C-alpha cells in the first residue's frame, strides 16, 4: 500500500500535498490482515479523524462517542460503494487517547484501499508499524511492558500464550514492580533527607537498616527474574530434536507427538535421510519437533549428509530426546550420544516397550528415562510432561507476573546488580552519597523496564516489529 493510486492514476501523495487543511499528525491504516475477508477495518487516529472520515460516509445518525453507527461508503462521485459500521471514540477515551474513527466495511482489498487513499488525500498520513500502540504508550495509556504484550497477543499461536499476553496487557508486570519501586523511592528519599538536612537533626538511617531495606527491595526482583526461564519459553517456544539409532522408533514417536503420519516409517533402517520438522504445542507452549536421521556409520553419501544435518540440529536444539530401543542392548552410538548430551537438557525415551521381553535397565543409563511405545501410545503423556518440566524448570502460579523477553530480563538483572552494589557499599560503611548512586541506577533500570526513561531509538526498534494498523 505504499504510494496507492486514485482512479485518475495520480498518487495519493500528490493529492495529500494539494489537500489538506488538517494537521499531518492524523494517521490512518488498514487494521485487518491483507486479503479478502468478511470484514475489513480502516482506522484513523488523531485530531482530524472525524473531519476526515465523515465526508467519505453517508451517516444515518451523527457520530457519537463509543457508539456504532450504520453508514454508506461513498465513492468520489457520491455514489454508494458499500455499507459499513462506523465507531467513533473521542479523546481521551480511546486506545491512543486521541480521537479514533474505525470504519468496518466488507473486506474487499479494493474497497479498503479506496478508503485508505481517500483518507490520505483528505490529510491523514499512512501509519508506521505499531504507531497506534506507540501513541497509546506516549500518551500514558499503556506502559512499555503492556505495549509489548499487545504484540505478543497478536503473535500468539496457542491459547496459553494468549492468556499470558492478556495478563501482561492488563498490567500484571507493572503491578508487581510498583510496590518494589515505591520502596526504593522511599529509601532514596530517606537517605537524601538525612544528607540534605543533617543540620536539622534528621537522623541518618543506621547501616543495618539500609542493608535490610535493600535486601527487602531486592528479594521480589530476584523472584521475578527467575520467571524468565518459563516466560520466554511460553512466548518464543523451543526446539526438540529427536535422535537415536536407526529403527529405534524416532519417526514413529515423532508421528505420535504430532498426531499424524508426518514422517515416513518403514522397517528398513535409515529411512529418514533429511530433517523433518513440525510445529505443535505441549501444554500451550509452542514446540518445533525435529525428526533426525539415525545415528550410525553412514552407508552412502546421502545418509552421511543426513547424519551431519542431524548433528547440527542436535547442537542447536533447546532439548534433545534420545530414543533407545527396548529390544536391543546399548550400542556405542547410544553411549556416545549420552556422553555428548550430558551437560545439556536432554531426556531418554526407551521405546518399543510393547514388544520388549524385559524392560531395559542398563546401569550405564544415568539420565531420567521415560518408557514409551510409539505403537500403542503408552508413556506419551508422561513424555510430554517430562519435556516441559526440563524446559521450564518450574511453572509459576497463575497470579505471578512473568518476564517474557530479553529486554525485560536485562533491566531487572541490572536493577538487582545495582542493589547488590548498594548493599555492599552500605556494609562497607561507604558515605550515603555513594550508596545513593547505586540506588538511583536501580531506579533508572526499573524505569527503563516500564518505559519511563526509554530512548527514542529503543522505542523505534520495539514498535517497528508490530504490524501496520496496530
């Protein structure tokens, strides 16, 4: 939609230059995904939203705040093109805290493009990616963690991801940070007062009290930082490489986990020559499963390439699932794999339990094992739970706010580190002025987390990841 054309072939940019009596800071975008659909929405935000939209419409009743109105969409000659439902949100009671008009018409790309071009010709400009949400942030309607949650909610692929994003959008992280930040500000104020008004007999806080208060401020931040192990996995998902010797049942387990015949399964060893991937979810967490070629001495060039790709996938995967054959003793490839993965998150599935005469209990297997049968499905639920347990380590309660991205974790870690330095300085009986430097650094880190002191460059990077129209 860059440089849309009007019916006469002239660009909308030229029309906008001729136009407009309205300020340039009214933005417009198609807020629904590209393509044909039952409904498509064109959204305007800014002081001229209503004045730009109304001439394009034949309204049965005047626009009123927070009320939907039936309208006809007019073309350049005043003829009716379509029927629409138009909603007007008056500032400051809108998503951006500005006047917003949303025109919901039939989702014809031609029709929506026509509306977009006419809005631009009347003085609006095309919105940048994420600019509606950025305006909501800049107006104080959302903090930065809530703005990030908008993007996460749009990008969510599982219901669990959507729930977590909705909690963040509702301000769960901000609410958890606020009491800690207030405690920190109170401590800073007490130390400043003791320094500035020492001649007025205001007592300095004792060293032990300062240390205790810093520890009390630090504790909830340390607990919050520990949620990142779970939060980023929920947000971004993880990769699981299924590895093992040929005919151990890797592809059969893969098919069972994805619940369809995705990988080819035959009785001939070495059937899988290339990586087979599928994206699914375990307990609402996205997982990219990778079925790999069997680990053995290759019999030809194609298999050799497949095994090399398997080793690359193992190196890059977040978790490795080693599949052993319950009907066979351990082979040297199995032992080599166990040794290679001993320092990484990995799990062993002892497969083919349905046909094993006796369960495999080799003393050389020291990792946690799950007994499975790809044929009957036995042990699959336990396997899923074990995989999730390895990845997430611990699952926070439903009420706990989560850190879900590296930016958030970075600033919480920075605040914890600054508080640790302040505690050490206080213990060493360093002057309060020096302790205050570290306390202010911790406060600035918490402000950066919520966006109070975030630079324009960082904001531009964050909002550039959004889709146009949101």
